C-alpha cells in the first residue's frame, strides 16, 4: 500500500470497525437477556423438583415432569446422574455429556454466549451422596437486528459500513491537499511554472499551510525564471544590433586598409562570428526554457535529418582530415520541432568532429529500439578522441562548462552545445547520456520517442514538407 489515502482509510476503518464490533459483542455478552436471567434463577428449583419426581415415580415420573416443564417453559431439559445417564429414559445427544463434565461453557459465561448452542447447567448433590445434573437447552434468539443466537450480524454490518463511510470522508479530507500538491509538483517539474496546488481558504491546519507555502514558492520561482528569461532575451537581442554594425564597419575597414592589416581584421571577424554564435545559442537556450509551448511539433523523418547533419559535418571535418560515417539501420519518425532536433544532433556531431583525433572517423548510428511500452529512436555518436574524466561526464550538460579554457579556445567552443542538446531532447520526451568508450573516445546516446516509418507517415511527411515550402515562398 503505497497510497497515503489507502493507508489512512484502512487504518481508521479497521480501528473503528474493531472498536464497534467489540463494543457490541461485549455489551451483548455482559447484559444477558431477560429470559436467560429468569431461567438461571429458576434452575435450582427445576432441578430439585425433577429429582423429587424421579425418586417418587422413577423414569416415568421424571419424564412427565420434564415434559410439563417443556410445555410451560418451551425449553429442553435433561436430567442426568453421575454416570451421564438420562433419568427420563431418553438417549441424550453427545454434547450433553460434555456439558455434564463441564467441558463446554454455559450461556451465563462470556464465551458461552457465542457458542452454537445456548444452555445452562445446574448440579445437585443429595445427603446420600448422589449427584444429579440438570441441563437446560435454550432456544436460539430470533431478533431482526441481532440475528440468531444473539449474534448481532446485521448490527455489526451496519457498524462496519457506517464507520467505513466516516473513515473514507476523513481520509479524503486529510489527503486531498496532498494529492493536489503532488499534481502541482509534477507540473512544476515538467516546466509548467504556472502550476499551483490551490490552498483552501477554509482550512488552516498544517497541510493547508504547506500548500500555501508551496504556492508562494511556485509564484516566486515563476517570477524569477521569467525575469531571467526576459533578461537573457533582451540582452541577446540588444547585442545583435552592435554586432551587425560591427560587421558593416569591418567591411569598410577592409576596403580602406592595406594587406598588412588583414590578419588583424580576420581576427576581429573571427571573434565577431564567435560572439554572434554565442548569442544565437543563448537565444536557443532561452527558447528551450520556455517549455513545450515554444516547440512546433510535426512528424520528422529522423533518418533523413541525421543523414543531412552527418553530410554537413563530414564536409567541415575535411580540414582535420577526418570523416563522419552515418548508418541508418531503421527508418524512424519523431514528432517534434525539426530545427531543435537538428540543433541537438548537430551539436553532438560537431562536438565529436572537434575532439576526435586527426585522420579518424566519427560514427553516427540510428536505429529503432522497440520495447513493451514504447518505441524509441536511438542515435549514437562515437568518436576517437581523448575522452572525458569519469567525474566530469555529468557536468558536460551544464551551460558554459568546459574541461579547460585552453581546450575551449582551441576548438572555439563556449560550452553550450551539449546543454542545448540535453534541453531539446528533454523537451521532446527523450533522454541523453554520455559514456567513455573502452577502446578510447566518447559515446553520446540520444533516445527519443518514435515510431517506425510507414506509408501513412511518408504521406504525412511529404504533406508537411510541401506546406513548409509553400510558406517559405
């Protein structure tokens, strides 16, 4: 039982039901019926008269007297001697002998009230030393509420149902805010900063205060994240204008200066391009922080997309005498934003081409992994570079994280590529992991929810591609 509601409900219900059942049974057992009290008071007189009738008239006298008692009291009487013989000449049932020996509890005791038979036992020893026992069998009590034999079956059922209803309402009252709080927490963790648990205004207990504190925290968190996102967007947009003017000024300077200044101008142009790329990545990060609302989800042919990225990366890697090989084992269709997916995959492939050793090949492999619950597209990018220390693998997805500054300056990276990849993959419901290869190098694996490409998927992809071309025109 992992549910707090179920635990509270069952615990309270069992406790209340047990209390009510025991209260009913104890009350019933401790308060004998009027008939039982009357018979218990007259039992010594019945026994004395039965013994006198037996002594005066033998078995026939005892039989007549016991029959008269049965007709007047509507009870069954058995007169036994010390050997267990019925003095009225009848053959007694087997349980009568157990009663005579005292092996079965009588109706005037607590546990005897709940036996299958209700009876009383009265013993008498004459001055001559003879022992007589009178066993009185009581009829089962017939009562609409308490049922046969005085067992309150209907009463117990009503008590259990009523206590269960009360305990259900109490458990519901206690756990309802916790359920709302859990749902709001899940929405907040998924990126919905507007999630609120909705504290009740009529409740002022500890749980209600916890819900109010959560709503206040979520509101503060939303305002801080939105302010940070707006600041990042504003700064990035404001930097684009000076960069554009800088590029124009750089072109004019190239026309007015001689060859001796070209190396300096090339350096300025390189740094301006890096700054422009950094701004673009910052805008991408800000867009990804906006959640699923910022994503245009359409079916994407993942194999075609990866093949295009691999071809572009292979062309760029020629400067380092490297190659990028691509193997599309399965045709997979992913629902998502094509530009974000391209950026996520491109960052990983370009990162691999930067750090792989010269003259080696970067391998890109795409396949579909079918599971019981879902089908995933698996993209693995492997290189032959120096790898990454094990303690730094989890840090690679942090924005602006680099293993060392010298390496970053050498490759031109700013530490945002893998951060963008992780956020984009997470936004599409997937996951990404990094591991060192035993033979050397790094392996980056991206898993995305997907489906195997079919004829209907081909038609839908063609329709989306045509629509995109019409919009571009």
